[in-house]
């Protein structure tokens, strides 16, 4: 879908640091935590909750009282008169939430949509499905997070097997994956330079984490938590997770917790809400794609190509590219197919390094894409990321700075 009148106010977005699962955010309710962060972020950006006409929420891991998700979150930020959808499209959730908000803005009217994505992969629900026809009335059980990692009911494989399938077919070696992993880690160090100056451009920090009673501060999170130091020697020593495979624990991401927010609106209202009206951020297109069964990492290519066609540009027009890369295999395959240099993908970091809270992962990447384009003086940017079910989503933005 191409868009003509969809804009993001410069600075009208934010992300928490991401914490590796079972870390400092592990006990926080994803919706109420997202509400606290959004309220603080809006206040810091001098945006009143009354400015919004709707709220679109993206979340993939159910939370207690989750039936009320989007309207509940709207009330938590001080906007009890608005509502909107709650969207789950696995790891493509952020791109889909952005597209959903963009569709509403593009449809007409001077609307401003607050898009929020949140997830807590830590302590995901253990679900029991009653089955009165089971032996002795025995039901079915599922660990929502862990079982989803390890079983696609259609392709009959685990997530890591999809990466191995692509690596095997495309001839991608462990050594290539280690090389890209090390590069992504070094790019992430750029974001941490000068007291994390790049992160401070958009990140809500520090965050004081309180105990379940909400009284005692048990941790202060200043930046991403749980990022593992990466060296060439360390990667070389790691053995593939699957026998006969190529993907190690070093060349894949880790589950995490966190949330993001973004304002999606018209050009006129974006200028009103922007931290710098001279900087214009436009959403040009949304694309999606699907790979053959069991080859998830390949899906980013048709998604990216579709988004570029809809935006009316080519790969050569791009000044910045960000990906959701749960496996280093993803970036290697994408670069080969689109003719990209690895050094030009994921400057300042990516989910391979800072982790994967599922719902908000892509939104943080899009936020970083915008900030990278601003630092570069403007231009076109592409986000592409894979998702469960051998699918992917992509978005193209344009920054004039």
C-alpha cells in the first residue's frame, strides 16, 4: 500500500531499553508498563494525550486482562475517550501497526494516531485448552512463548530450522554468519559512543523498576540489558545449536522485554507535534511477503521489493536500511538478493544484538532508521523484517532534514 499523506512528527516516537528475558523487566505487566512509559514520553515531548483520535496497540504475548488491551492503554495514558485495535502479526506486528495507523490517516480526516507496541517474553502464559473429547477429558497445554519458538504447526519446524534451511540452500556458512554477527555488534557500539548519544535521541531512560507492589525500586535500567560481548574468537568457538547446522547461539538473537511508541498523523499535525518542524518524516509504503514453507529468512526479499515498488524507488535510492534479523542468515540472504553491502545495513545496531521482544522489535528499528536518516541529512530508508509463518513485512520512509 502506498501512502501520500502519512507523516511521523520528528521526535514523536520512543523506545524503552530492551532487557534480555528474565531480566529487570521480567515481572512488569506489558500493558501497564507501556502505559507508564508512553505517558512519560508524551510529557517529555510536550504532546497532550488529548491530541489523539485513536490508539493502535501491537502485542503478541497475552497479558492478564488483555481483552481490554488498547482501550485500557488509552486510559492509562490519560486519553480515556479514544479506542482502537489490538494487533498481533507475530514479529511483523510493529510494521503492521504502523501500516494500520497509516491506513486510517490516509483514509481522510485530520487524524492523529498513537501507535504503541509492547511485549514481555519473560514468564509468558502457560495455556490450557479444554478438550472434553480427549482421553479421560484431558485437555491440551501450550507454553505460549517457548512452544511458538519451537513449532510452526504448518511447516512443522522450529524457528532455527528455517534459518538452517536457508543457509543450506543458499550456501551460507557459519564463518559468514560469524562475520556478520561481529559486524552487527561493532555497529551497535556506535550507538553506545559518547555516553550512548544515539540512544539518547529517542530512548526513554533511565527507567526505575519497582517491585510487584509498586513501592520499592529494585533496579534502574539506563540502556539495553543483557547484550553479550562478542568477539571473533568467541564466535569461532561456539558450536552450531543443531547437529550438522551452521547457526550458533552467537549468530541468533535473544528474547527480550520492552515497549515502543510512535505518533502517526498528517503533515500539518506532524509539524505541530514535532520537536523540530524543519525535519519532515513521511511514511511512503508498506509491503509484505511470504517465503516457501520452512524458509522464513527469505520472506524479507519479496516484502522489501514490494515496499520499494509501492514507494516508487529502487534499492539504489536508499540511504539507510534496517532489518529485524533474528538470525545473521537473514541479512546475508537479503544482501545477496538485493545487491547490498553489509556495512550499509543496520548502522547503530539491530535486533540481532539488542534482542527481540517480538511486538516492539520492528518499531525500534524504524525509529533508529529515522534517526540515522536525520544524521545523514535526509533520504529514503527501508525497514524489512521476517515473522512467524515464513512471512515478512517492510516499510519505506523518507526524511527531509
